């Protein structure tokens, strides 16, 4: 059984060496970007079952829109179509065991190191769970070249990328989102979360650099690096791949508007201590969360999608 112990340096014994330091140095950790954009959060609570149903109201069809009336005509009547989505609640967690001897003899507190590691693992795990839903979009855009791209709606990339994202591709994606009436995330802007290699193309594009000379975006979101063509850009180094496309040289991104992914929470995330075992010699700390994430609209069933996934075959 995996356990932090005093007798093995790498598993805890190092914490007892006084000449090294009185401070615990922590490893570099990834950035966490996706969960901050989960917009619909339901505090589901206990005894509600594991399935969450949510309604999706579609817009009135073009054939049924209102119009000008004559004096003697009656006001036409139409209806709206309501769809329903399903979110499944699940348990998430991880734990680290340690011995009472390590806790007693170590001069640096092992519980501090364990709590930090568990908190980072918890953020990483839940951010990836949210990201999986953003990346499940059926609408996929591929940067074929620096001046051409292709967009599909069947969940399959339409070719192999030979270019990073640049101003041309951003405009193509945003134009598609606007013409398909995807509501903007904050009422004015869409959001794009990009891997480092994907967004490198924007940094090298004069269209981006010229625009940024005259704008000073308010960096309200974690990881926000700029704003262009009605999109607020976020950099990710945790989930999205940098190794897709020709020669595995290009990255990925997701563009989205409002109501992209929802979250339901049955119990909030927390660090818990396990019940001591073996007369108090066997100890453990762990994190635990009960909830789930779900993409709200699906092109295959709803005829619309709130997310464009930029990737490659």
C-alpha cells in the first residue's frame, strides 16, 4: 500500500533533516482555466439522486417569427421547443497515507505538504473534468494553413493543421459563432482558452499585435492575456494539447459563449482526514467532491452548439 513513511527519505524522511531548510519547496503546478467558465452551478445537495435533468429552450424558428400586423389581423401564435439534458453525479477523490512515526519525528509538518499536494491534485482533476465537456463539442475547426481553415459539425476534424491560430482563423471562428447566434459569454465577448503553441500564432501575427497596441483588456479572468475581435483569450498549460497537427507542432483551443457547460454539486470539495487505523499508527488525508459537469447543447441533437473546438486530425 502506498504510504508516506519516515524510514524512506523520498517518502518523508527528508523532512527530518534540519540542515536543509525550514521551508518546504513546492513543485511547479499547472494553471487551472476551465472551471471558472462553468456558468450554471446547481447546489444539488443530498438525497436527490445521481441524475440531474436540465431544460434547454431553443429559439423560435425563422418560419414562426413575429412580424408586422394589419389592423384587422389577429396576432399569430407559435411555440417554443424545450429540450432536456442529463448530467450524472459522480464521486471524485484522492488520498495520501502517512505513518504516525513520520508525523511525530519529522521536523517539518508532513500534513502541510500533503494538504498542498492534495489541493493541487483536486484542482487539476476537477479542471480536467470540466475541460472534457468543453472539448466534447461536435463543432470542430482546423487551421489547415495560415490563410485557410475548415469547420465540421460531426465531431471529427476536417483535416490536419499546418498552422497555429492567427487573426484569420479567429475571425473565421467568430463569424461562424455570430451567424449561428451563439450568445456572448459576458454580453460583449466570447471566450477562447488556448494551449501555448496554439496561441503562439496570434503573438506572431501583426493583426493581433496592432490591435493590442490600442486595447488594454481588463484581466478579470485567471490566465487572461488579451482581447481581439470580440474574444477574450485565456492561456492554458494543463489540459489542451500542444502536440497536434503536422509533425505534432500545433496546439488546441476552445471558443465558447454563454451556457456552454454546467456544473452540479452534491457536496462541496474538501480535505478530509481518514479514521486512524492500527492504533493510530496508520493515518491518511484525502480530498473528496461529489458532482458533475455537462455540456449544455449538442449539435447532433439540438442543432446548435455553444463551443467550437480547435484541433486537428
